[in-house]
C-alpha cells in the first residue's frame, strides 16, 4: 500500500508511506531554497517517488492537507488536478465524512473552487462538529469539566474530519482524501509517538490570510483529541489563539516581517529571558471565551496588546526603543517578550491540565500526551508542561509545525482510515529523513569547487578530527547522512563550536549573520545529560525543552536566565554521537554548541554543494566536514 501525503500550505512537503513505513519526505523549502515555501512542485513529487522506488502508477492513495482555508496552488504540478468526486477505492474507508449528517455541500466554495488554478479547501474542521460542543464556546474551566465518555462511544465521530476526492495525475485517477489541518497535526505526533493511547493537544498560529478576523473563527487554532490504537478522536476545541498572538507580538517588537511572520516567534522566545514579565496578570490567563466573558472581546491578541500598550505608557517605558534592532534587549522590547512568553506558558498549561481533567471525567486515566502544531516549538512552555502537569510521558514530533502535515495526513489515512497496524516502539522514528549522499556524489561536489577549497580525506576519523578542531576552539560545520526534518539542528546539518568559550556566542552569531543576542543550543550525550542540565526529560532528542544549566563551564550555550534548549544525543544520531564522545575525551565536556547550518533567512543546507558554498563564502567558519572529508578554504 503506497500512500503519498501532500501538504499545500506554508512549509509545503511531500511524503511517501510504503506499507505504513515512511520511505521519503521532501520539503519544498529545502529543495527550492525558499524558507517556509508554499505547496510543492512536480520536482518534489517526483523526487519523493523516485526515492521510494515508485512511479505514479504505484500510488494507491493521496492524503491531502493544507494550511486550513488556504489555497491549493495546483498550477505548480504538471498534469495534476483534484476533483471533488469519489472513487471506487474509497469503499475501503469505513465511514467517510460525507456519510455523516453534516452539511458538506457548503464545505467547499464552488466559486473559489472553479476560479483558475487556485482552489480552496474551505474549513474542514467547521464540518466535523460534535453535538456536545457548545455553539457558544467554552472557557477553560468549562472544558476541564467536560465528560466526553459519550463522545468516545460515538462511532461516527471517529471517522470524521476527512473528505474523499479523486486526483487526476498523468492520465490516471487515484483516490485521495482531504485531511483536516489539525487532525493531520495530531496524527503527525500520535502515530509516530509509539504510545498506544494518549491525550493529544494541537495548537498553531495564524490559520487565515486575514489575521484581523482570527477571533471570529470558532476553533481553527487547535483541538484536544484522544488517540487510541489506530484512532484519533476529536474531543473538544480549546479556543486558544496563542500562536497568532505570539506571532503578532513578535511583529510588534520588530522580530518578524509581514513577508515572514513565522520566523519571528522563535526570536521572541529567545528574547524573553532578557526581560521581566512585568505586564503579566493572572486575569489574562484563559482562552478566547474567557476573554469574551472578562473583557467583552474574544480577540485575545487585541486585548493583550491593548493591555501592554497601556502598561508601557503608564510605566513610562522609553517607546523610542520599541522594535529598534539596536535596542532589542532593552526593557521596552524584552519585557514585552517576557510578559508574552509568561502569558503563553500559563494559558497553555491551563489547557493541558484541562485536557487531563476531561479524560479523568470520562474514566480515562491517561499519562501520555502528544503535542503538535507550531506552538509545540516553544521550549519553555514544553518544559513547564513536563514539570507541572500530571502527564508523565510527552511526545512532540520534530516536525510539529506545518512541515509535518504531509506525514500526518498520510499516517491518518494509513492507520485510521485503512486500518494499517502502527509501530508501537517509541524509537521506531528517525528524524534524519533527507537523502544520504554517496561518497561519489560528495567527491563530485568537492570537484565542482576546484581550487577554492582544500580537501583532506580523513576517512573514518572524521569524528576524531572534528573533535580536535572543536577542542582547539575552531568553529566547524558538520554534514552527515540524511538531513533532519523540522527546524532544529539535530546534528546532521549543523554548525558546531566549543561551548566552554564565551566568545563563541558572538562568533557563531557572526558566522550566521544573526542578531548578537540570540542564544545557542547545546547537544549533550544522553547518558551525561543529568550531570550538566536539569528540569527536562532524560530523553530530549529533538531540542524541544529548556533545561537549567548546572555547570558554569558552558558560557556559549547558557542563556542570560541560566537555561539552554537541550538536545540529548544517542548512538542513533550516527557519527554526530561519536564526535561528542571524542570531544568529551579531549576536554571532559560531553556538550557541544549546535546550531542549524544556514545563513540568515535561508533554509538549512540540504546538498553537499550548498554546504561547500557556505564554507567558501564564510570567512569565519574554520572547516567543513562532509562525508569523509575535512574541507577548508584555499586562502586559509
Ligand atoms: Fe498548523
């Protein structure tokens, strides 16, 4: 059974599942070299198929998702069209959405659908409404009091949130299915988690092109689900809009642009430790319906922003520093960031606690939690969920943002709709999903750069040589095997430095042309983690938790509040693990500074050519390790 997952929204991607196993994942960002690029092209589709040893003739199903109501840019793919009609093979699905008593006719805007090559999906989640959800919404307290046991017994709700279509491609008709955005987020986490059952909370940012109308949408920002064996059962919208709130505050302090709203959130999270949460008040903890009751306005962003503007003025903050890059860490910006981060954490904590209460009310004693959606990249919030909620095990996929939706859609179709058995071993998923380049391909890439670089064949001693470089305080780039999925550097496309020298904070930011104040993350041998950090799960392989740094020997990766965003490394990371072991042998420190291998505003490098080109133009990077070679610039 070959299923192709397609994500048409931002961070567009294609993935292929062969008999339930992921055989290829291609993101348009990495292939097309445009950050957060939309949809995908014929190139990514063909690459995904060829890496899976498949052709179009071998595809059994398409699983299609998008950024909620966003357009499907079908014109990018040659000989590809989607028809709103069923296919004989849809009978393999037990109970498609159109069989339910729901108004599917208005699911898709016929006018939009037929306008040129841009087609819109509509809002699938508006049509998967359970009768127990109050049309007037629910506060977090009301959500915590919900008993969803009747919902869990309702067979039909298990099969909702998808819509069958037929894909016409290269003269063939292949059955497909639209998969709702948030159920794809939920599936991308739960079906990779190895948990047999779990609570699932999805939550993301801006789901509409018209951000001013976000507050009018009933629940597009996230859902609470219960994952059980092959099923993801939607329980309750949580009505949080923290993703869009966080994004728009990052825009307000000048960390995002209208052109790239997405990247500002990570910067705001990095800025928050420079400030104090002086604007935070407990009364602002709640969801959109709490806000409506308290403030008469469901628009959380508007209420929070107005409050902060009032406080900035009343407390006489110097407003001429607002959004000024040269004053970014001054209190005007930093206190806004710290207060917003505090609000984010407190609201999300309440929803996760309410989720646990809902399941308890319903007779489910559940200790596992899956988080997904772009807000699951917020490391301090994840850490507090780990420490302060009753859930004992948490799984977050490294591609928890929209970059993982193609995987989630395909997994949902595979396991939930077709009933394929799941892998229930927690370690069955590897984040290194990119193409592995052969020795010959790497050699030919080196040849392309001629006399501009010096190549030394270090054979299988790359880890030792690289550790020597780091111990001597050289900054290196490390290119190994297939690239990692998601936005965080996990050691296969990384810039690495010695964390014991404080100067490396500034030095690596210069190499990456980033703002001087932005922090760096450490990678630590998992077996040594507890000696150097605390406050996070012992297994944190995807850099999604913020730990307290216990040692004073790591100034280059210790943020101003004494924390760091830790990746724990095991032998499953390949030679990257060996490198840290070798560094420990030389220095006694099992920790290195690890940041993504890319320049400003660029996607992480994908090919050996892109990696070598970075070295050639970067005069501050000392060496690049790629395959069995140590490369330096010729002028060095
Ligand atoms: Fe999303």
